[in-house]
C-alpha cells in the first residue's frame, strides 16, 4: 500500500484503484499481480462465503438436467437415461394444473388483501403516538414474524380447531361447530389470516423508515394552505411511500409462485390436496415423496425460470415509470 | 441512502416531532380514539394467543376442558406438563439438537457472511464486480427443492446435521446488508489505523468489528431464528426421526397429535392440551429471550438502510 493511495482513498475511494494502476503502468499481467498482492487478504476473506454460495446456490442448478431424464435415485444423474422432452407432458396433467391454479389464486389474494395492510398500519403508527408508545407497539407487532410456521400453525389449531375457542363458543351458544382448520372451503381464509397475523407488523418496518424520510416542511406548508389530514395523507404521505411500495411490489411479484410452502405443507393433511396443493408442494409430493423425479423437476425448473422473468419484467415496468426499482444500487455502487 | 435512514431514525427525528404536531391541524378526538382502539386491538391480537398458550400449558386438564381449550389464567397452575415432557427423552434430545444447530450454524453463518461482506466493501478491489454479482444474482432465484436435495445427496450429507447448516449458511441478502453497513464506516477511521501500520485483519478486528455490533446483532438474530425455526429441510434431509430437531417434534406432537416413541422408555407422553402448549412454550422461549436485546437495533435503520442498495 503506497502513500498516494492512502490520501487518494480518503477523497474518492471508488476511483482510486483505477487511477493508481494506470499511473503505475506495466503490462496488464503485472498490474493484475500487483492488485492481487494488494487485495490478497480481501480475496482470502471472500473465499468461504463465495464457495458456500457457489456450492449451494449455483452448482445445484445443474441438477435441473434431470428434467430431461428418467431419473432413478439409485442410478444417479450420470447413469439415468435421457428422455428428451417427455417429462414436459406433465404440464397437461390435471393435478399440476390444479396446483398452478391454487398458486395463482393465493398469490392474487395475498397481493390484493395482504400487501396494503402494513402500509395502513404504518400510517396509523406514524400519525399519532409518542415515540415511546410507538416503539412498544412496534416491538409487539414485530414479534410474530420470528415464530416458525410450525408454531403459527400449532397455535392456530389450538384456537380454531375442533376444541378451540371459536368452536367452544359456538357449542356454548348451542350452534353447529365449524372445523376451520380442516375444511377446504375455509383454507384460503385460514392461510391468508395466518400470513396477516405473522407478517403484517414486520412489514411495516420499511414503510415506517420511508415515512420518517418525508420532509416535515411539506406537511407544514400543506396545513398552512388549509389541507385536512386526509388530504395530507393522500397528497404527501402516500406519494412519499411510492418508491418503497413499488420496490416491494416488484419483490412480491418475483415471489409470485412462492406461496408459503412450509405453511401450506404443514396444513395439507387436514384439508386435502385439492384445495391446498401449490407448485412447491406439488414438486415435493410428486417428486421426492412420489418418486416422479423427472416431471417434478420440470415443474421446479419452469417455476424458477418464470420467477426470474417476473422480477426482470416488473423491474423494467418500474424503470419505464421512472422509478428506481430493484437494480439501482448495482449501477450506483 | 443508508446514512440518510440512519440519521433520520436516530436523533433528528425526536426534535422534529413537535414540529410535525405543530404543523398539522389537530386531529379530531374521534379519530384519535378510533386509532387508539385499532392499535390496541392489533396488539391484543398478537399478545392474547401467547398468553393463552402459556396459561394453557400451566393449567390442569379439568380447567382446560371447562374453558373449551381457551385459558387465559391458570386457576391451579402446575408444571406437570413440563415435567412429563422433560421426563421423557424426545423433547430434551430435540431441544439439545436444535440449540446446537442454532449455535454452530449462527457462528458459521456470521463468520462466512461477515468476511464476504467485508471483502466486498471496497469497490475497486480485485474481482470486486464479479464477486458482488455472484452474491446479488442469488437474490433473483433459488435452485428449488429437487436440485437442493440432489446436491445434498451428492455431497453425502443426507441424514447428517451439516445438511441443515451448510446449504443455508450464507444468505445473499444478509451479505448485502452487512456490506452496506461496513461501507458506511467513515474511511478516516480505517485509514488512520492503516497509517499507524495496522494490517487488513487488524483493521477489521480493531476498527470495523467494534463499530458493527448493531449489524452483527441483527444479522445474527436473523440467522439464529432461521436455524431455530427451520422444519422443512430437516424433514427433507433427515430420515431418522431420532435426529429430529425441535420443530419437527412440535409438528408431530401438536399438529399431528401423535406421540413419538421415547428412547428413555418412560412411556410416551400423551398429547394433551397442556402438553401440546407446553412444548410450544419451550420452542418459543429461546426467541423471546433474545428478542428484547436485539429488537432495539431494528429501529436504528440497520436493515432499512441497506434495502435500496
């Protein structure tokens, strides 16, 4: 590390390395060796993390080749026979189509019903309370986010199951009991309520941060002009949240085909597959449990590809509307 | 972005408060009452189930039956359910397994994530761009259940506890959050240490780490909670139920209402309401214990600052 680089980095850390290596001259190879020498500790530090990511996030992608195989676990990837596109006939399968339908319905419901709730709660929280009370309420509302789905489902059963509070009340009033946790007609309501209970509080955290960034002067100016609180919320608060709302919508869209895998898997035995099978549970049930490895891998592969397309598509739409979207940071840094 | 958030969330915010109230027209009393009632109801919705679960675990069966499974205050509190759970070996064993996986996993995750985040915190260093891209791309897609299963199988990790740790040890999002935090540490501080002759590792240990307690606490909590709560990977990779962590035991006892055969042979514990809620309490307690210490860091914008980056 030279003395010039010290002083230069203080001013412009990003531009520094380019400059110095150009000044030093030498062949590309020499410069590379110099940089490697200078950054060797950083490079060593990156190794464990990068290796783990490569091994468990990139290498597994190769496993998708079994979508084109008659995969047999005891033969493995290298011995199993290739069958071309034969596995893709699964896409016409009734069970698969049912899983796809359920997935889309659950996503739509959750985007429409679940997504806006934290915005409302954040505005409620922001508007009135003293800092102290606000923090207490926040701590309480964040809490369920840290419970596992096993616990949330278990608690739900305690409350809504055959002997739970709702049915005890109904029985007490001499009315017919409803099995809320084991009834396919209630399944959508059930899982949506669970998602709301678990994650609404936590989801306010980003909106609250965005709210705290809104210029207070805007509210003052508006109230001088005689704007009511409702109008201020509509014309100042909501526009101030626009970027973060769009960002989170993009992330949600990219996740459109992931609908609470653990949550649903845990409750499938109670409601049956017709109402509760979604793409992920289908891959698990049909592929790993049922042994239809190839066709299930097709579903998993297509699901991944569609997911990436959705994120990139949603991001381009955000850019088209002049919003930073998801990738802003990549170019900025 | 990051600096903005953090400063907005700490000091200037408080001084701004009165201004906000002065600037806005006073809310009608009705609105205030409505808002308060809504927020109190929301908090009750979260708290009541917790209280009820704890109360049920302490109540006797007679009271539980009378109350129809919903107890808010045990009239004759007893630790019977807990005693019978810990008398057998299943829950104790699962608890130890879960604690070990959580401790070892969190340690490995923090080291691998922290070192990678630090390595990526200096734009312009050799290989910075491709390495950063490698991390960012993982945010876009996940390999999926079957490819994950195949790699764990190929590595010979099936039915091995490492299958619950290594595949999830590094989370790209957490790397990015930590990196953003490291990049915000004033360069003057690290430079001063370097001029004093400190090497890269010494700077990391004596300057960067002491300043990064908040982000380490939050990311550590995320990892710990993820390890503690994981149930599906254990279901997928561990086929011997003697190796099951707590979440799978909870699932069997409470959701499926089935008992597991007990290695201590003291006879299986019946899944009564009290026992079921007791095992829930056991699995919630560790989270409740660490939560208060860590939740204050959330407010400091550790997370929100990095989201944009």
